[in-house]
C-alpha cells in the first residue's frame, strides 16, 4: 500500500509540474515573438493617434482664429462698398 502511495504521489507531482510548466514553455517557445510584435504595433498605433490629436488641435485653433477674423473682414469689406 505504501509503495502505491509513493508512486501515486510522484505521478501527481509530475502531472502538476507538467500542467504548471507546459503553458510557460508554450508561451516562451511560440507566443513570445508574436506578442512582442503585437505590442510594438500597438505602440505605433498609439503614437499615430497622439500625432493625429495634436494635428487636430492645431487645426481647430487655426479654424477658430480664421472664424474670429472673418466677421471683421466681412464688416470692413461691406462698409467700404456702401
């Protein structure tokens, strides 16, 4: 009986070790490179999004300046033609 318990305990230890180490091995062997490429692509997308937000903010500022000058320009041109 004790011999069976010993072999059963060793078998359980091996099975648990396999279930704990197999996903780590699988990730390091197959998924690590893909994950690194994906994270690099995500960083590039975020950088592009930040650049687009800066450009949009600059465009909005320029548009507001244009709109603020437009009524003054229109009033000046209509007053000289009357």
